[in-house]
C-alpha cells in the first residue's frame, strides 16, 4: 500500500463534495496535517496552486478557477467590475487580476495568488446586488449584471468609459435585461443621472 494512502483517503473523503480548492484548515478535521499535505504534493496527489491553496491532481477546474481561489483567500470579498463583467459575458476584456470589492473598513488582503485588484465599497453600494454562485463547489459572491454595469459607470474613471459603455450595450442586447432593475442598481450606486443619458441613447 502506498505510504500516503491513508491521508489521501481522508483527504478525498473530506474534500467531496467539498470544494476543488483545498486549504489545510478545510481538511484538518479529518486529521490531515500540513506535513501530510506536503507529502501528498511531493507524491503528485495534490498540486499547489498558491500559498496555502491546493487542488487534487487532475481536478476538473473551470474557466472561473481564479475566482474560486480568490473567494478562498478573501471569503468576504465580492467579485466586481471587470471580473464580474467577464463572469456575466458583458465584456471582451480579459482582466489579469481578480477584481474584488471589500468593505471600506476591512483590512486589505495580502496574497501571492491570485493577483487581486481591491476596490472598497460601503453601505448600500457594498450590500446591493450581490449574488451567490457555486463554482467548483465553492460559494463565490458576484455582483449581479445590473449592479456590475452600474458599478462600471461609478468607477468609469478607473476602468474607462469605453468599458462601461460596452457593458451597457451588451446588457441591453441580452435576453434577460430589465431596465427597471438596471435603474435600481444605478440608484444604489448613485449614478442614475450619469447612466440614464447613455441608456436612452442606446435604447
């Protein structure tokens, strides 16, 4: 029997149907120590994808894997702006960082992977339009389509007005658009007067 088999079995039992991305504390209750995790990495049963983050060898990761890793790193973070646009298919942009919204008073996370772009929201702008999505077994918070578009206009100086306009056009073309929902999101972000003229020009 392989020397690593007992810890491998405990890890597999604990991880299913749990997330693909594993942190040591996720499997500590099964008696899998950090030393055993290191041995599993050396044996090829696990792959280290970042400091303190591992995936089973051959794991079925998705195109949203970096969002899953970010959610593991920053559990209270909310995927927003460019990353949310990409998630919802509202942009041709391919962000090289995961854009995360955190509370204005929260401590800025420090991590070597994945690269993060932190934006600070507060009050209604932080709480409004947040949707939970289960990706690779991990619950990831993502701003809704409407909130994402509104956020893009609020942060147009940061991401570019052209990106915000592309997102608005893609949203309006979508089958599940709701102008009322979009304007409610704009109100939550306090950009109603900014967004409305562009919307009227498109619609």
